């Protein structure tokens, strides 16, 4: 049985009501100094074109230790790591000419917390953060049902985040080792086809639909953002509003994604399936010429949903396999004939050869299932022919 590591990020709001003022000002001091350090490192990185963490670390660590002698050293180490990562993604976005600036600036809204500078008590939902001079500050974490799943998982790194709403958040990475069933010709599978407004899933026995209306929600927020850009005066206010709506949009879509993932996993478990089959979207990115994929590549929501479904599935002991989706909506899953739009309905397609008439989403699901088994059948024959 293959063993895999699944990681999940938990987001906690920090309850600051019982925290005394000196502790709060210590935390703000941490944000200020961390921001100073990272921005200093970014300046150095941009000047000398340094993208490596190790190089930044060697260039500045001792100097920074002297300048901030009471700050736990792990903050300096992580600031180097953080700066290297910001500079790397800056270079990338400049290469794609998304960014016109000559060097990146760090707004200082997040601190990467090394495992040595924070503790988490999952039983009492409390965190402690190391600040200046060896002092630890205890923080109560607001938690809900959603956080229960993290009990019993291994603790990874964390980030302390100053939200635009003025609240303090702690984002913690958890991981868990999971045993997964084999992906192969004997497995029962459920294929999942993701569309703009609906997710369709099933196998040879059944096909179901989950209406996400994601496309509709996204267009609505797109219009909202356009209105903000044209109507709201003041760059700072505009940025804040845009960020707020982007956050709301993503929260809404994410909630729907989780619901859809749960529905599919429950169904898979009930049907005795052990593998979830999805389209490999990387293929789309590589073959930009394919007509079928028009516009699909840019719908980043597909990838986000796939990641949610993948780790949720793995946490539930299901394996995940990605399949090349080329032609899955244009070829008949029964006879391999070419499909044409049907006169009997907008979403229906019809096979020229065997006259099968079916919803195009159902076709995609059946073709993904078929292709999955073809892949393993051919793997078997090529093995035995040796
Ligand atoms: Zn056919």
C-alpha cells in the first residue's frame, strides 16, 4: 500500500480580549521588526540579484543578530527564507511582465514562524509565541467544528498574520501520513468532471451532478470589482475594498468546493470506489493549441477544487489519479465515434456512428473512467508481452 503525506492548513482567529497591552505591543513590535528585516534583505537581494536563502543568510545573519540581540534568532533565519521566496516570485512575475516595479516590497502582514518559536496546544486550542528576551506570549485561538479534524495530525510550520480587518490570525500547517489503496486496473473508480457551474461525477453505474454556480458567482464579483475600480476614489481605499471582496468571493467558492468534495467522497465510499479520477489540467497548459481547452486554462478555480478534493479524498483513504483529458468530450465512450451537437437539446451530443445521445458532461465522466481502465489494461499487456 502506498504511503503518502497529506498537508492541510488550519486558519485560526486569535482571541485578543484577555491579552494584556504589553503583550500586544510585543506582538506588534515583532511585526515591525520582521518587516524591517525582510525589506532590508529584499533590498540586498534586488541589488545583488540573490535568489538563494543560503546566500542571504550568510550575507546578513550575523549583522542582524547584532542589531536585534533580544529577538529569537529563528525569526532572522525565517526572514531570510521569506525574503528569498518573495524575491523569487517577484522575478517570476516580472518575467511574465505582470509586475513593472524594479524591486519588491514586503507589506509585513505575515510572519513565518519557525517550529522553535511557537507552540500549539491542540487540546485547549492555545498557542504560545516567542517574543523578545525569551518571553512567551500565550494566545487563545477561536475555533469551531472545522478545526476538530486537526486533532491528531502532526504539527508543521505556522504563520502569524495581521489581517486587513485588523484581527490577528494564526495559520498552521498540519500533516498526516495516510495509507492509500493501489491505483490499478482492479480498482473501482469515480471520475470527476469540473465545469464552470457544475461538477459531474460517477462511473459506469451512475452519474450525478453538483451545481456549484461558481461561474455565476465569479462573474458577479468580477462586476463588483469593476465597479469599485471605476467608482471608488483613493488608491488605498480601493485596494482595501478589492481585497475584501476577493476574500469574500474566495470564501464563498471554497465553501462550495468543500461541500462538493464531501458529497463526492461520501458517494465514492458508499459505492465502494477506491480511486478518484480527475482531468490532468497540466496537459491543457502544455498544449495551448488544443481547441477544446479554450478558456479553461484560466479558470484557476478548477485547480483549487482539484486540490481540495485530492487531499480530502486522501484523508478518507481514497487514492487520486489524473488522466489526460484530450478529446474526452468529443469522442463516443461506447464506440469511439465522433460526437456532434444534438438537435434535441443544448447540452446533448450525439454519436454519428452508434447514435448514442447523452449529456456532454456525462460523456466526459464516462470517457475519463474508460480512459483510466485503458491506461492500466495497456500497462498490463505490455508487461506480459516481455
Ligand atoms: Zn458511438
